[in-house]
C-alpha cells in the first residue's frame, strides 16, 4: 500500500466518520457537510460489485468489489462494518483512464451466516468513498447450500402399448439452490431438442408423446446443484406391440385332383408381429373350405354297328363311336381305329387273276405260319417245365435255410395288421439265415465264445469250424446306453478299427470306456440245440457305480445286426439309424453303434455367418461293409425356407477333416448320398459310417433358427434367495435332455413348460427380463432388471448350456409361492413370455441315488421287428416295381407319391430303387408309420395286389 502524508490521513478519517454518520442515507447521497466544490473529485463508481454466493459444507464465500475514483472501500454485512483485518485491499492504476482503482476482498464463513437469526438472509455490501462523498454497492446475499437425499416423487415403471403417451413423474429433493433436473435413458441424457418425441415439463416430469418400440428402456431422473447430484430409482418402460393379422393369402388349389378335397388359405400374425409381451392374434391362422374337382373321364368304345352290305371289292364295313362314355375333363381318347373291314365272301370272290394269285399266296403263308406256331408251342412247354422244376428247387432251398416269410393272415387285416404280429411257427432252430423276428424280451443264457474274431487284413470275418452256424439260435438285440452300461460277457463281436477320425475315436472311447470293445449284445443258446463245445472267453469288466460315471456321458445305442438289418434309436435325442435288410452281407454280423457327440472339439469349424443346426451324430464301425445305404435321422432347428437358407451336410471320415458332402438343392446329377429335409428332422441315406452334422448359412435376415427356452429353479429353497435360470438352447430333444440331466444334479427342476422362440438372423441380441413380481413379497437383486445375450453367442450354436440367471429375494421364509413373468425378446425380432407360478419348499428332503438316474431312451430292434412293412411284402414290391413300366407305374411313380422324387438319379443308381425308397419311408415314419397310407398310395398306382403276401409263393 503506498505511503500517504498526514493531511491525507486526516482527510481519510474525516470521510470515514462522515460515512458512519450517513449510513441511513440513500446510495450515492452526500451530506450537506460534505458537498464538494466544483474543483473536487467525482463520486466513486463501482467497477465490480459483490455477487450472491452459497456456502457448500464449510467452504467460505469470497466477496470482492472494486471502485474508482476511491480512496478507501470497506464491507458492511447485515448493518455492521467488518473489521479492517477482514479486508484484503489493494490499489492500482487503470491503464486506460489513468485513475486509481481501489479493490477489496473478504471471506464470509459458515459461522458468520449461522449467527444470524430470523427470516432475513445474510447480506454484505461495499461502501467506497472519495473526496466527493460515498457510494454503496448492491447487496450480495449469502446462503448455506443443502441438498436432501430422498426424492419427493420418483418415476414408476410402466407397460404401455405402442403410440400411446407416457408420463413419468419426478419431484426432486428440496435443495438450496434449486437443482437442475435432467432425464436419462439407459444412462444417456435425453435432449428434447434432438428428439422432439420427448418433452420435459416445468415440474420436471418427462412426457413421451408417442411411445415407440425403441423407447423401451430404463429411465432415471437426475437432479444436480452445487452440493452434488441425486438419482431417482430406475423406471423400466416397456412398449409392447399387440399382434395383428396379415392379409389372407389366395386360396390354394384343391387338394384332390379328383372328387372332393380341401382348399385352404393362411394368414400370419405379422401385421404387426407381437413384441415385448404383446398379445398374440386371436382367431384362426388357417381357413379351409371344401372343393370338388371334376374327375378325368377316359373315353370308351361303344358297340359295333352292323356290317354293311358287301361291296364291289368283296369287303364290308362296320363302325363304333367313342361315346360310352365320351372323354372329358382331360381324359384319354379311345385307342385303336373306329372302323373295321373284312372280306365278305370268305375268299370266294375272285374278280381277276390278280385276286386269284393273292388268294393262293395267302393260303401258302397260312400253312407256314401253322408250322412255325407248332414249333413255338413245343418250345414254350419245354421252357415251362424247366422253370417249374427250378421254382420247386428254389422253394426247397428256401425252406432249408429257414426263410421266415410272414403269414398273410398276420400281415393283412382289411388294409394291414401291425408289423410285429406273427402267427405261430414251427421250431426251425436248425436254420441258418436269421430272417425270423427275434425275441427281444426273452431272458436266455449267453453263448460264450468268439464266433466272430477280430478282423485283421482283407478277410472280413473269420468263422470257426464248429457247427455253430448250422444251428444258430435267434438273435437278441439289447440297447447299450452310456448311463446304463453293465458288465457283460464277450459274445460274437467284431472289433473296430484303431485308426479312427476324432469324432469316431471319441465315439469308440465314450461307448467303450468300460471295456476294450462294445459288450452290449449277446447270442443266447438253448439246451439241446446241437451246439458244439466252444472254449469260453469271459472278459468281465468292472462297472463303476452310477455316481462315479461322468455327467456328460453321451447318448448312445448299439446292437449287433446281420443280413436282416435292424434299427438303433436314441429317443431322448430324436436320433435313429435304420439298417435295411440286405445292407450287411448274408452270414456276417456286425456290432454297430450310434452316438450323439457333445465334445466341442469334435464339431465342424464354422465360417462367416454359418450356424450349427443339428447335433453331431456318429455311427459305425467305420469298416462295416454296407451293400445298400443306411438311413440316419438327425433333428435340426432350422425353419425351412429355400430363399432364406443355404444348407449343407458336413462329414468327417477316417483320418480326415470335416468336409462338405451335400448342398441342399445343389446336388450333383448322381450324388454319393441322398438327404430328405423335413420340418425338424433330416433323413440321410449313406453307405459311409462317419460323423455327420448339418450347417446353415443365412441368405437374408429373415432366416429363422428355432430356440428352446427352458426355465429352471431349485427344488428346495432353504434361504431367502431364489435363483431362476433361463436356458436358450437349440430346438432339439438332445439339448433339452442334457440340461435336464445337469439340473437334476444341481438340485434344480423345470418350473414352467419350455417354449420355442423364432430367432432371426438380423444380428439382434436376446434380452431377458423378469416382470410382475409381487413387490411386497419379492425383490429383484439385479439392478438393471434385464440381461442381454449377444447375438454372436447364440447364432453359431456352438456354446452349450447358454443361460442367464436372475436372483430374487423373498422378504420372509414364510413366502411359499413365486409368481412372475419371464420375458425373452430378440431385439428387432420376436419374443416369448414364460409365466412362472411355483411353490417353494424350505426343507430339503434327502434324495435317493435313483432319482438322479436319467434314462437314455436307447432302443435296439433286430430283424423284421424293426420295420413297419413286413419283409415278404417288401420283397414283392421290390420285384414288381424295380422293373420300369412303359406307363411309368413303377418305382418312379412311387417316389412321386411318397414325395421323395427330388433326386431320382440316386435311386436309379441303386440295385433296388424300390427298396431304397421304402427304406427312406420306414425312417420317415418311425413313430407314425401307417401301412394303410402306403396301401392307399399303391392302390392309386394300380398295385394293390402287390400288398398281398399270399401271392409271393404262387
């Protein structure tokens, strides 16, 4: 501070006391005592005035002011002068005006403000003076800032239909100064200037003018002032869309090409598609009406007219008309000529030498024809005798080899009888060919001895020299599943090859982990059957208890098959293997297996947007010599549409990698194998044992992959927390069965029936959320209230047991019921709602070991019992339809009637096209095989008599 002389100090004190005396005067008013002279300085003018402030916690507020011209400035707060020590004063020269500027600062503490009682706020102002008088600044008010924690009103979650208005209330906590309020959508600030669909009122409420599907989100009210910020609870707004019907399609053609039939039209619940729990369309999606199509009428000849009079050329004529009935509705015209002529004098009319010579030549020609006809008749009789002898000899040899042909009375009852019913038969235990139906329920002893030793080198099977094959008993098949394997004696086995591909080697290790090879089939023997004494070879294997078996034991089945074939079925996985008659050479037996692989390392490598649509299925052994194709039935989860999918069948053979074997609708002219795709299942005909899998690549975002949604909860819940696990699985029985087995071991159970979700290839994530839980009884511990599964985790189909878990907490152990909705929604796709309503058990009852055992559903059928169509009828159909007919009433028409005519070249390349088609029909109708339906097809073809087995031995 610059040094002042004594006169200046005296002048300062005078003005100071003058200012004290003039405190009640108005700002800028000067007392009469201090009226300046014309030559004195002007009144001070404030360049900076103190501003209002807020004390946050214990931080003081800094006030400052500046005036010019001024000789001194002091602060006056609430009518009292502050002590000189509380001031921080300084002066400097203003460069622009050259005048002296006096500046002063002071701090106002929380204690100063709190000492003031009453309704008035704490205020301060500056007083500046000069030689001309004093000037007062504006009053600056200082308050203590605060911010309460609890909102006076918080927003609440809502479910609203699309295009409706949504109002979310928000009244922030009381605060000084008043807070600024903003709204967050999924933690992103809402700017009404950018999105005019949002509007924030002066009361801080949020209005969504027209709710859109994309407005489904978590909304939060955010209040902020100098003290801090406060967030309200999150309100979940779900904008749902009720489903609406699309327009009806055009009526289809009449289902019957002749007589009465049906026409139908369809509509879809896609205008719009239900979203976010919206109601599905009510009413029918399919309408049917009766229709009648006129049947084609083939023309038929009427009666001949009378002969005309004998003409001059010794001939007379007669005619007929194609009018009994006339051809109509596209029917065929009558064949042959409508006119007929003949000599009306029996050759006695000789008008010229020309006619006489013709008559002589005609007579000689007739004599020669008679001679040749006699020779031909003799040859025909001789050939007939030879053929009759051959047929008799053939029947005798069939009888010696024990060909068991079903009796007609058991195979035909009206249309047909059940294929597994047989009439009584004589004891033919000495016969060689095991074409008879095996007794799968008989409990017989086992024949111990290696009648079929392991193959080494080119020889397929090395037979023993004992009379075993001359008196072989009935073959018995037995299911061999991974969860129910037991120790067995070795019997009639064929060793598998050692150099297996990864998938086949895994199958061998899975099914044979308890022994060196498969031991799940036995050949029983009976006393007095003429068996020679054979050396016993018993290889007992230790079987661990059930609890010691690994959890992920793969579903499997196995059985020993011969020339009459059989079937392996894994019911819980929807997988089956059909070995048709004649596929295995006669006199040889092979132990075959079927397995579903769960090993991630054995799955094919996916490229681009490819997805795995089926489980990896393995059958073998790899070295079985198949003479005809077997049929492998594999489930898949694709919604078939040729415009949306590019489907391919992948195969892994011995020592090789996965390779593409077939591409749907792009098969070569003579493919190495054939596949028939249906809704949910694929039937593959192949002669190569290997590992197979179905892959798909979407051609458009509309490609649909079906998912199975299954919700599980604990069987007992002794604590307050309750966990819900929602699995998103491929829509096949094997995946669901695997989860059920896992949950049994975890102590869980299915709390609601599983549902199917149409998952589109539009890259939309899958969102899972829990709604409608009783707030007074349950609390959702998940803060966001929903979880997302990325699209890339679901679409490839390679991640097993994919699920999300929601943890709910009940307020008391007495709460014994849970009721809520699980919403599963694909973003920009479709959704499903699982309504959970379950009772809780607080006490955990001890579980017995048997309750954790899960059946594999494995089944082995050997011989004729494995097929719907009796063997005798099958053989007659093959003999009748394999020969091509000029009119096309052969195996080609059968393929068209059965809907398997997509690649006729494949059937044509087989020794018996009819047998291959019937094998595919057997695989397609494993559960719903109806022989009456097949009889109807053959009747339409004019082959009804071929279904009568009585004619097979004529």
